[in-house]
C-alpha cells in the first residue's frame, strides 16, 4: 500500500437553501489513488476545480461547513482527527499556495523556528542556517518579513518550513503558480530531490507541461472526479499509449504539441 | 524610515495646536450660549439679598460686561502666556485646581484604562479563538450586557450592594471623611478607589473584548492560521502566536481611541461616588458657569484624547512592518 492512500474521498460543503433546508454541494467526488515513497504524483486539474480542497482535507484545515467522506490513510493507518494531530507537521507537511500563509507580522526566521517546535524538531541557529542554505536562502531572507520576499523566495521558504520536521509526505499546493520558468524549475527540482530522498510527494498543479519532467505519475482530474492516472512517460509523441482519451486530449492541447483544443476543457 | 519621524511629529504638533484653538473657540461659544448665569450661580441662595447694582458691580469686576469676543481674546492671550485664569467655584487658580484633580483622577482612570485593556484583550482572545463554543457565548453575552449597561446605573448598583448592603466599601469620596489629607494612608485610598475603579473598568472591558474577538475570529480563519494548524500547531499555539500578536494592534488602537469615552465614564462615576476628580470638577464648573475651569478641562481632555490617538498611529508604524515598508517605498525618488 502507498504511503498516502485515498479511498473514495469526496469533499463537499453544506449550503443553506433558504433558511432551514441544507444541502451538500459536492466539489470533489470519489477520489481514489495513492502516493508512494520516492515518487511524485502530480494532481492536474483546472484552476478553481477544488484541487486545493484535497490538500486541505488531508491536513484537516477545511472550513467548518465542509464535509469529507471516504478514507485517507497515512502509512496504512486511517487518518482521523487524533491520528492527524499526531502526524501533522511531523510525518506529513504542506507547502501552501500563497504568501498569505505566512504570518505577515513575524520574521521568517521565527516562523521556521515555530514550525520546528511544532514538528518536534527544535532548531538552533546553525540548523536553521543549514536548512535555509539547502533552499538557497540566506541570512537576509531569514530576517525578512514575508512581504519582503520575492515569489520564488517565498515558495522556497515554505518548502524549507515544510521540511523542518523531516516528513515522509509532502503535499505541495500549486507551488509554481506565478513563478517564471527558472524559479519554477528550481522549485520542482527541490521537490524531486525530496522524492529521491524517499519521501512521498503529492504535487497539486494546473500546469501539465511544467511538471511532466519531474513527476512519476499524473492524476488527471475533470470536474471534481478523477479521470485517469497515467505514468508520466506515456505523455509522449501523440499520446498513443495514454489509456484515457481525456488525458490524451489534454496532452495534445499543449502548445508544443498539436495544439488542438478538441475536448480538453475540464 | 527614521528620517520621517521629525516631519511626522512636527505635523502632529501643528495639527494639535489648531485643534486646541478650535476646541477653545467652540467650548467658549457653548459656555456663553449656556443659560447658566455665572453671577447667579456664584451667589446661590444669597441672590435674594443682592441688588441689581451689586450684581452689575460683580459682573464688571469679572469683566462680564465686555463683549464676548473681547473676553475670549483676553482669556486666549492669558492662556498663551501660561495663565489659565482663576476658578470661581474653587476660589483658586485653575492650574492648581487641575493639578489637584488630575492627581486624584489619574490613578483611577489610568488603572481602569490598563485593567480594561488587559481584561478585555484576554477575554476577546479566548472568545475569538473558538467562536460559537460555550466559552465564546458566555463571554459575548457578558460583553453585550456590559456594553449596554449605563455607567451611572452600574455605579449605583455597586454602591447599593457593596457599600450599603455588605458594608465592604466606603460610600463616597477618595478618603475617609474628617481625616486630614496628609493622614490618609495608601490602603485607605485604595479602599476608596475600588468601587469607582470597578465601575469604570467594566465600562471599558466590553468594547475591547468585542473588538478583539471580531479580529480574532478573522485571524483564526486566515491562511496563516490554517497553515500553522497544518504544521501541527495546537489551537492555543495558533491563538497566542498568530492570533493574539496580530489582534494586539487593533486592540491597542481601540484602547487609545477609547480615552475620550473613559473620561466621559469617569464624569458619571466620579459624580455617583462623589470622587473628587477631574470629571466631578468638570460637572461643577459647568453647573456654576465657571468658564475658565470648564475651558481648561476641555483643553486638557482634547490634549489627552488627541495624544492618545497619535500614540496609536505611531504604534501602528512601529509594530506593523508593512506600514513602515509602504512609507519607505513612497519616500524613495
């Protein structure tokens, strides 16, 4: 069994219809797949399709009116509230989507320190420097407030924070959106090296072309459902080996390929 | 950023000077428009024994026969040279009356201000950390009830319960009656301070609590609070490190901005407890048409409230790194 295992996971929100009647608005339905140690699984879907909800569901940080069904397993054990409290930050870590996930009033050095304490890995100055150096961040970045960081630095800072507790699973939520090609490559290489070090990496993204060189498998979502899971080496040529017609359409629609938009809308 | 401070402080001082002048004009006009006749108020019951000629004599001696603009001009000139005039009610220089009253009011208002800040902030953080739980509901109800309680009524209830019913606290004043001021002990002073302090503190708590709670609820839903949870932080950890730190600034602002209300509350409280402070002096000055004292109290209050607001503004710049940064960028050529 994979390190992270999703079994028929669905996420929805309770909405009020009028004053008394509630109904559930489903956004993710019936997701089943796994992410093993040493691999990057890229979860591809349209923006606004609820991909981030899956990450939030795994970490238990959905709004209160959210409803999660199905089973999530970490290393074989069901991830319920008590288990989640034990593994959050320690065995699994999140790389969040935007700068707004860092406390605007606190210097980055302090936030890394807090993350270390929360993960049960208190950091001294030397360890912090070493961790930051691994992601190309210097003294100035450490002492900066989040708003003073560039987009790429902020993402690297968040990867550094996520890896503080040496987790087995890293979930990266759109870690490359808004970055230029060079910074994107840097971030994805960092995630690749985490996978190569034996961690399971779930990479949530909307950009197939960017992640193909780095991912092992690609989970393609369409309208809140999982359409297919394809090994990334099948995205080649005209996509003849791809099992799912939708994945093939997505592949062909890329600018560097035939660029035919036939049926690729999610 | 440091190069902006002199300019900032200078603009503030100029603005404050204009504000004080405007308040003086308005307060003087209002005092002149008031139906209270200073001579009548001064004479009190003796009014029956005084003829119109004598009254005119008093009025002339006080300069009341001159046009209002001349009166104001004289007063303004004197104030600029440091003379606040003489209080007819207390038969002493206004500066002396003010000094004595501030001495009595400062411990009361200062402590009420601090306590309501600390208490209100703590309650707000606790309530806002877990909205819609029972703790939150109890604190919120408590704050709503307090916010809608008139100060004077609360003061009377406290008097009835603790002073009259339980005889735990004194009924009035800042010191035991019949004891010379130099013989009053610190303990006796504190004993007389308790009830007014409670009444005044309770007034301030509600506002700070509700403001802090609202801010906390917002922060606990923010991305960085959620991310802290995802890092494995406990609720208390998020509430203290992210919630309280980020909610402190708005709370401090409200606290400084509420100085005016605190003074308003102190007028009512001091009146009910017959506490000889600044608020009570203001009431007496108003009733007896003691314009110099009234104006001095108004200016004093304006100064305190305005300086309080300025401190809140400056704190924002010092504490929030983003405001300073924006300032920096704007200043660059």
